[in-house]
C-alpha cells in the first residue's frame, strides 16, 4: 500500500490561520522525504476532506491516514469527522482511509504544551 497523510483542521476565513498546518506538513516532508502530506479543512478553507482524499487516490495512494489537528475533542472531532470518513470510504473502493485520534489526545502533545506554558 502507498500511504498518504491528510492533516485535517477546522479552517478559518483568515488565510494566515493555516500557516501552522502548512508548517507541520513541511516538517513532515523534511523528516521523511517523499512523504505525501496534504492539508484539508472542515469549513471556510479549501480543500475539503473529500477533495484531498480524491487527490491522493488520483495520485496512486491507497492507504490514507487522516490526522485530526484538534487539541480538544469536541463535536467536530468526535462526530463530524468520523461521519465524513464513513461517507467517503465506500465511494473509493480499494482505498483504506484510517482516522487517527485527535492530536490533543496524544500525551506527547500535552507534555509539550505544558512545558511551553511553563517557559
């Protein structure tokens, strides 16, 4: 399987809002040259998840990991995103779409944020 990663976030009307997401995507490519990373947004920005997934499939990727870039697990991460993935999966046979836990649930993120706040 050929893997692609989609960093998924809420979105904003302010185009500068996406800069941290783009920075994470760039850093992933630096860490793992050749990594296929795309960003996608729930609303207010493009591309949306369906567009990003289809672009990955069109490029030959058949294993897609969606990483919710949410610190808190509210309605979007808990309900909306799993529903979007569930709707997309049957429309793309032969492609595995996996949904990771929100980044804010990872103890490494909690630790890092605590250390930054203590500086």
